[in-house]
């Protein structure tokens, strides 16, 4: 059965998602017990696995790095080079966006909760590809994710967004879909029956506010929050009442209150400026696993930590020695199993592991500049934690 949203209604689009066999197409070192592809580790809680890619044309690949063994468990060929990698809502899967080729692939990280224990299986690509014009901004909140497709006004392809969950990817469940009125570079943020989506007055125009799609039974009701600047990224967390929205090109931060319909500007920089004396911009941003802190990686390569309770600036730590002007952009990911954040460093090249309590870091060297970064694994029980945010501005 196939249903879809009308511009004023909401429904579900059924899609079959079959899990791939747990094998590795490169012969990389398998997990312990790897002679049986169905073996699982029923031991202690896992530190999780990092997923990142090497964008190398027809030789592009995706890698899975285990944080406990500090080794690469598997790597797989990609149909097209990835432009970004994200974690699924409950972190089992990596969402591999190939914006320049209008498609999205999915990888099972292999770590998931099963009844009262954690299973650790082999990573595997899913034989399911989501297609659409220019998939760009991805957000997840609680158990739902929204992937925004910019569309293309020249080809009359309208913007749209899709909703999905870990359960839908695992069992061939459902995607929710909404087509918007225009084609524009925008965003969509889900929250318990509400989706905040960028609004543009006419096709090709810059977004001029936020549309609030609220689910009532089988339809959405619309409302709008006016903001003086164009908003390019919205970040949310189930335990934080307000959303953090960043403008483009200014990089200013607004606290969005969908209940009150207000947007309040917040200072996240704490006076930080670039080499020319201009305010730094935000390269990546996201809440930590518990929603206690908002993390912002700036254009100097420093990671800022803000308290989500009052948006005060707790401190910052220098992570990147240099930020390349072109090529893969640094990406930010967070762990749902501990107080850790991760930043990819294309210039080094490396991935940095940041202790958010001590504000200290260590580096994992790589042989190539990574594109995208996502944490996969299992968070605390009943934890619907926040997100990695690798959204980027164009």
C-alpha cells in the first residue's frame, strides 16, 4: 500500500527494506567469531563504531571503525562519492548522502540493543537506496529522522522531505513524505508529531522563515515563525525545549520556541574572531548525547561548548590545526553511550576524539582525508539522544 502527504495532509509511504547479508566485500579483518556471519557478542555495553568515507570517484568507499578495538572492521564500495554521513535516529545505521548524484545509501553499523543486551554483529550495507533531487540537510530527533531534498527549480523538481526510523529501516516499515510548494535549499527538523521546515515565498527565493507542520490525526496544520535572517540549519534534542537554529551566511544562533512561536538570538562565539578580525562562522553543530550541551565547531577549528539550559558559553577547545578552504569539510559526531564527541580532520588527516567533561582530545590518524562522520551504536536504555549534525551551507 502506498500513501503520501498532500500539501495539507500527512500519510505514510511504505517501502521494503531488506537487510543485507553480514559479509564484507573487501576481505578486511572480520569481527571476533567472524567465521560464522551470524555470531554476535552478548557482552558489555559497546563504545560504538564510527562510520566515515573516502570520496575517490568510482573507487569511493565507506569505512567502519570500532572504538573499543581501535581497528577498521569493514569497508564497502559506494556507488557514488559521499558528500555527508549521518547517524540514524537510534544510531544503528549510517545514512550515506550522495548529494551530487541524487541518492542516499544506508549502512548497518552492526551494534544494536536486543531485549536486555547489546548485540555486536558484522556491519552491512542495506540494499535500499533513497532517490531524490539534491538530498542535503538531515536531522533526527528522538526516534524520527527527516532528510530534506532541495529539489531544482530549473527542472521543476520541488523540495521535499522524508521521515523514517531505525525500525522502518530494519523491518521494511514506513517513510513519511512531504512535498513543499517550492524548490529551495532548506531544512526539516522532526519533533514528536511536529516538523519544522524552511519556507520560501516563491520558487528560487531564499527561505524567509520556518513552517511548522503539526501532525493532527491524518493531516498536518501549518504555522510560521518569522526570522529576519535565512536559517540554514536547525538542531534539536528531545530533552531540550527549544531548537538551535543557525543563519546563513551570518552564522548567528537563534533559540526557536515552537510553542511560543518565537526566535531569540543567542551569542555562541564568546568573542571568537578569525584571522581577519571577523566573527567566526559555524562549520558543524549538534547537541551532545544527553542534550546538556550544544557543540559548535567554528571556522578556526575550535569546538565551543554551550549549556543548553540557558545557552551560556561553557568553554572551547582547539581541535583542528587548519581548516582547508576546499575538499572534504570537517564533520562533527557525538556518542550516545558516553560523554564523547568526534571531529573529522581532512587536513591531518585524522579523526579526533574529544572528552566533553575534561575538554581534552586524542587523534586517530588516517591514510586519506575523511568525508563525513557518524557514530553508530547503542545509547543508554530509554535514551532518545540528540544528534550528530553535519549539515553544511552552500
